[in-house]
C-alpha cells in the first residue's frame, strides 16, 4: 500500500455516498439538498495545496455539486455519468496521468470499473460489499462523514506532505 500511495498525483471521488452521506432530499419546488462534510472540504483543500489534482465523477447532476466543486477548486467535474469509465478516461487523457497515479474513492457498483483500474482504490465504510472486495483500502469513516479526509490525510502522510502543510499553516498564523 505504501508504494501505491507514493505514486498518487490525483484523487477522484463519487459524490452521493462518498462526499455526501447518500441521502437525497427534495424541497417542494424540486430543488435538491446535499450536505457536505466540512472536514472533507478541508482535506480537498490540503490535497490541492500539496500539489495533488482532484476530481468528481458522479452519476447524478446537481447545481449543489457544481457549486461545491467551484468552492473547493476541484480540477475535474463530470456529472450525469451513469457509466463512469468514460469520464474517467477523459480525465486521464486531459491530465496526462496514468491509472497508477490515481486514487479513486467510491461506494457502489457504478464505481467498480474505475476502482479496478485506479492505482489506489478506496471504498468508504458504508460501501457495498462488492466495492469493498475490489478496493485497496476501506475507510473507517462513512461517506459524507469524513471518509474523503481520511484518505487524503493517509496519502499526504505517506507522501510526507502532511506535516509540511501543517507547519506552513502554523507559520502563517505567526505572521
């Protein structure tokens, strides 16, 4: 696992069940509500500060996802992709990264084709058993409850970037 984590240059993730808990709420006007974990957001920011690229591949379309991706400066966003392998391959082409340089975090069977290709595949704690079976790592945290942050911290610590980032943040506090 240590060798795989050293190669990671990009982290891609699903939304429902990974960045969000998987609950879908609708308002009377048809608008959809998504709740994102603030620590996952900070993890994505830390990944970006460490030089890692990030991306979302989701089967659903939502203005909330677009907004969150913009807020977090997510590099790649693919929505409305039932067959997620096509946007994954497009992202690889655009980024010029190889499978072994990608960490993918998923929770359900639509994520399987990418999980089987990615250099480091992750299932969130509440993922389907089929997803856990093909993954290199299963998080302790549930999707939408810190699982993304858990994985990012793991990668940054294995790449010896975590402590450097924290020191940098502390240095800014003193200025």
